[in-house]
């Protein structure tokens, strides 16, 4: 009997350890455009645990394939800074071309595709070499950068030209351009790579483009009761790993729209902080974090219940967020 | 000696030219797109032309920058007009030539529509 008790106690202990292991804490890195810092949020504690000084006007922020490095576009410094995600220190500076705003890593982790807003170029940055390997002319004021899951397509949106440019990553040539609504800001592929979703800030819509034919399948519009239509400005997009749900930031409408990817139907509008820019999902898909530019905070949304759980104060003018 | 004087003169002219081409940037952090921005030395009413006309679409969206050539460092009063029809003032805006200066919503006063 004591032997059985000992085994039972051991099993209980193991179960406890496994359960504790389930509660993963992630780190969210938030670029603060005016504060010239990156705030680090522990998603378990739901609090800022570090603030990293970076170059001027940090905006686009992403993570390396091995998830060890955080890259941030420091637009006014005209370069990209690499932050060691463990030590939380800037360890490297990379060239980017002028005024880098948003970027996207290639799936093989070799390149960063960088939108150079001031000179209508996409720079192809070889990360290991620390050098710009190619420059691709695109429309005026490029911003959104989306890469297909297989790495074959890069979509760059140009704000003033109002186009989504399809770039073949073998030739680094623009092979097609799709006219979308005014001031496109962001491009995000669905996980199956069949569609790319492009948000238009002034147009207030999201164009869903079929990648194979480059035809617009649907333009999703938004309407929030009691909110003036001109303040509904679509910017950031996050899509869940299962490809079922998209979250669209609506800027000064202070809402995140929840969209069913299959039907393009808007299911809900979630009230978050002021002027929501960009978002990211925790790797387990449990939470969505939103960078709210005017209220200087990050909202935490529980994806399962679609409830806004918490607001976390960060630096001045939070803009981008990536979660490790 | 004559050669040194000529080189100095050329360098001075180059420096003056570079200074004249200094680009200062206005960062719109008000809540709306601005289509009118005029500056006057602080405390005066000598407002200059609408600087937004230099932008490709004649307006400056929220979080966008407007490039301004030849603006001297100093303290300015600003008159702003936005696409929502508001006319507002911003007092004592500090400008450093070649740098970025911002005007945020909380700095606006006396808005009329």
C-alpha cells in the first residue's frame, strides 16, 4: 500500500509539472514610434518587464526564423536594428535603404524584404551578409510587405499609388500590380497561401486578392455603430494559424474587426485602445496583442472568447508588435 | 594665396547652398489629415504660405511627414486646417532646421469649425 501511495504521489507530481509547463509565457516586443524604445511585455504577467532604447522612430518589427533575434525598422535612423531576444540588447545594425517602415522575413530566414517609403523601393536585405542584395522599384510610398508561406511571392503595397505589387522572389521583378482602395498599408497572406489580404487606410476596406489570378475576390467593408465612417481606417492584419479568423485593426475607430476568413463576414468589433495600428498573436494563438498609437498602451484580446482582457501601458506612440 | 581664397569662397558658397537645401520635416500627430499649415515667428502674425501644398497630395495624413525646405531654426506659431474642416492654432512650436518637429492633438488650441 505505501508503495502504491508513492507511485500515486509521483504521478501527481508529474501531472503538476506538466500542467505548469502548459502555461507558456511569451515575450511581446512593442515598437514605440515617438519614444524611440521597444517595450517588452511578459504575456504571463501581462506587464512590461523591460524597455530597450533603439534608434529614432522605430516602427516595423519582426522576428528571425530561429526566433532568437528581433528586427526593428528605425525609420529616421535609416537602418534596421537587431535585438538579441534573450539579452534584450541591440547587437547589430543593418543597412536598409532610406526610411524603412515595414518589412517581412523570407520563410527561409535569409532575407528581410524592406519597404523604403521615401524612395519607392523594396530593398532585399541579406541578413547574414548584412548588405542590401537587391533593390526593386515599386509604386510611391511602399509600406505593407507580405510574403507567401512558400516564399515565392512578395506583395508590396504602395500608399500613394494605391497598388499591391506582386514580386516574383526568384527574379525580384514586379510581375503584376493590383489596384486597391486608397492608401494600402498592410499585406498578409492566408496560411494556405491562396489569398493575400490588403488593408486600405483611407479607403477603409480590406481587399482579398486571389494569388493565382491576382483578381480581387472581395472587398470587405466595416461599419461600427456610433462611429463616423471616415474614422474607420483599416491598417494591421493578423490571421490565426488555422486560417479561420482574421483580425483587422481599424485605426482611429479604436476597434479591431473580427472577420471569418472563409465567408469574409465581419463577426464582431472589439473596442481597444486609441488609434490601433498593428497586432500579433501569441504562438499558441490564445491572445492577440494590439499596439494603440494614441493611448500609449497595448490591448490584450482573448481569442477564444473575443474579450478584451487588459490594457498594458507601454512607451510613447506604440506602433508595431511581434511576439516571441 | 589667391588659390586658397578661391577655395574658401567655393566652400562657403557650398555650405550656404547646403544650408538652403536643409530639409525639415513636420510630423502630423493631430487626429486628422492636415491640408493647411502656416508658420509665423512666435508672437507675430507674419504667417507664411500653406506648406501642405508642397506635399504630393497637398495634405499630410496622421503620422505622415511633410518635407519643408529652407525653414530656419526657431520658435513658431502655427495655423492648421484639417480635412474635417477645423482651423486650429499651435503656439510656440520649436523647430530645429534639418530635424523633425511634431504637432500633436493636445498642442492645438482655439479650434473652430
